[in-house]
C-alpha cells in the first residue's frame, strides 16, 4: 500500500467505488504566468517535466485569452460559473449595497459567488475539490480559497492528531519541505537585502519574507498533499492554483529570475501529481495545466509623479468641482497594504472573516468621491449630489472634461466613461468611441484586439463600474500600475491578457486561441456533459 493510500486511511476519507473506467480531471493553474514567460521558462529549463509532457505525451500549448479585467476573480467567474466579466476589477464598490469589496476578502468572494450562482449555469467543480482559488466553483471540498477562508474551516480541514500521524508517516518528505523552506528563506533574505540596497522600504521588504515562504513553499506543499489524496480517493475533478510565480512577478517583474525560480518547484509538484494520477485505480485521469492571465512589466505611478493615484485624482477633482471639498473619503493606504495589515490583525482577532462593516464605505455616493485601485485599473465613483454621477448620460460634456483633465493633468494614460450605451475612451491622442476605434486605445498589434475591445466595453458598462474607469495601459510604451509593483495585471494589455493552456491530446481545441468559456465547454464535454445552443450553456 502506497503512502498516499495510508494517508487516506488515516484521514478517514471516503473513496469512489467502481469508477476505474470513468474520466477524472486534474486542473493545475499557475497563477499569472503569461504565454511569453511560459515559453521562456520551457526554453531555460525551469519546467522540465511540463516540457516532457509536450515532447513525449502529445500535450499541446494553446494561447489563453483571459478577458478583461485580466484578473483571477474575473477568469474564474467565467471558467467556473460561465459568467463573463463577473467583476469590474479586483477592488470595486457594490453600488446597490454601498459596500466596498476586494476579492481577497472572504465576505467579498462570497458576495460575488452568490451573484454567480444566480446566473443558473452548471458549476464546473461540482462534486470535486478546489484549492487556493478565489471561488470554490461549487466544489464539495474547498480549502485555502477566499470564499471559504476562516479559522473554523482551517481547523476543520484536518484533525490535529491525524496530522501528527501523517507527518510521522511522511517524515522524509517533511524534511524535504523543510529543506525547500530553508532554500527559499536564503533566497528571500538575498532578495530582501537586494531590495533595500535598491532603495526599497525596509519594513515593506521585511514583511515579504514570511509571505514568500508561505506561498512559495508551505502552501504549495499543502496543496500537493491534498490533491494527491483526492486522486487516490478518485475525486472526479480536482482544481488547484499555485500562487508562487504571481507573487514574485508582482514584486520583481514577470521576467525576473526570482519569479522564474518558483516555477521549478511548481513543475516538480505537477510531476508528482501526474505520477500519482497515472497509478490511480479509481479513475482515468487527464491533466490540464493553464494560467489564468499574464503580467505586464510596469512603472508605478507614485515613482513617476511623486504622489499616489488617489492624491492626483483628488487634486484635480477638487479643481473640477471648484474647490468644494469633493475629494476622496478613502485614506491613502493602498488596498494591498490594507490586506497585509488586515491579515495580521485578523490572526489576533481569532477570525479570518471580514465583517461587512469593515468592507462598507459609509460615505458611498454621498458628497464625496470614492476611488478604488488595484494594479493598473481604478474606478472613480462621483458624488451623487453632483451632475456627473451614474446618471452622467445626461451630462456627457462634464464627464468628457473631467476625463481630459485626469488624462492631461493627472497623467493617467487612459480614462474611460459610459455615454448612453457606448464607452468613450480618452488617451493622449484624443477621445474615441471604444468599439469603433479600439485600435487607437489598445493598439492595432494586440493579439486579441476585437475580443479585448468587447470585454473592456463590458467592464466599463458593468453595474458596479465607476463613473470613470482609469487604466495604466498604453498602446505604445511601458504601461503604468497604480500600485507600487514591478509586474501587474488587470487591464487590457498584450501580456496580461495572454496566458496559456496546456491540454492533453484528448482535449485539443481547434482555435487560434481559447478563452475561459472555451476551456469550460471542453471540460464539460470531456466529463460526458452535453452542450446546447452555441456552446455557452451547458446542461
């Protein structure tokens, strides 16, 4: 009996019976790895096992278009629930409920999940397991996901006595994990001193050391263990997300050696899971490896202009309103900084569930401006008492003037706003109807020009989008992030919207590129479900 089987017995997990010839699927998401960086990693030997899948097993690389916003919650909303552009950004305000949401908060993930389920589409992960995602996707078991992340779920995930037994049973692997952790700690310290030497904030650099250890080693190994247990039990569909590359790419850039270093460890985990699946007597498993989006190499707004985006927007909005104090009610702390601070506080508060009052902005749509920013995309919610709020359709001239002011004076590369049923985009060359002149906004050489124009339009027309949508994207030149980071995603850029999907020969899709809906359809077909209509509704 293998160690995995002994572990299943110790945990008391139920196993499938008489399912040996039935299909099973393992979905591995490598968060944030663009097609460009994926191919670079293959060439440079960072993904040796995945390279063997391509050369020896007939796996095929597909270009994977993320949609807009090019972020995990939007991609997973489409892939898991069949809903495009489920959120207007990673951080936004629910206009109806007047609540401020950021998708790493459990309350926010649950809020959006409830909307997604109301669409009534089949749940991709129903009957399966989900690890380290934003949403559970309808999975029977969901661990380390934003939607389910609270101390109670962590406590229930595994019995402490059984955990000790499993550690003793896997003592050699435990020492191996400790070895990985030591190597990662050395690299993290090296990275820390390098960052400080380059002028980065000491305390900000210091706090990334434990984050790096947890995401790049500990969480990775926890997911590896759970996926192998599921495969041994015969769970029909298992989906896991590995965050190490995305975390390091944000910090040091998508092409950096530190980001690419994490891929070697992820590749080794994929190899281990694949071998476990090949030995399974419970199901005929297939493997899909994909990334939800890529990342752009960026400059950050604050370094370029000596002030945060919120400060710049506030200055010019006050000027626009004639100095009547319509500045943002949000304090200047970056939402990512809030996330790190919140995580530390919550551990001491003995709860990982963010209370609604902590998410709500008490002055939403009052006489002040609300600004949300995450990466290269931001939303500006204008005062209800002004003439340029959500009813701005009646005042296009006012919104146009404000958009030009923010573009020309505040130096925001791209400002978009709704005008009746269309979207107007303002950049350095002028104002354009987005649908008619998309090439002037996203660039004529964009690999997904028509699709990105359609999705960017849908994003700006989302009911929770700001009256003005701010973007750091430039058709020419280096794009800008509104956070302090070296790699970023969320906007319509060429790299951030282009991930990859590695599919087995049984699941090849005959298209120049695929999007989450295409992969969703193909998974349902493989699992024996029927497609109806145009392939967008699955039963």
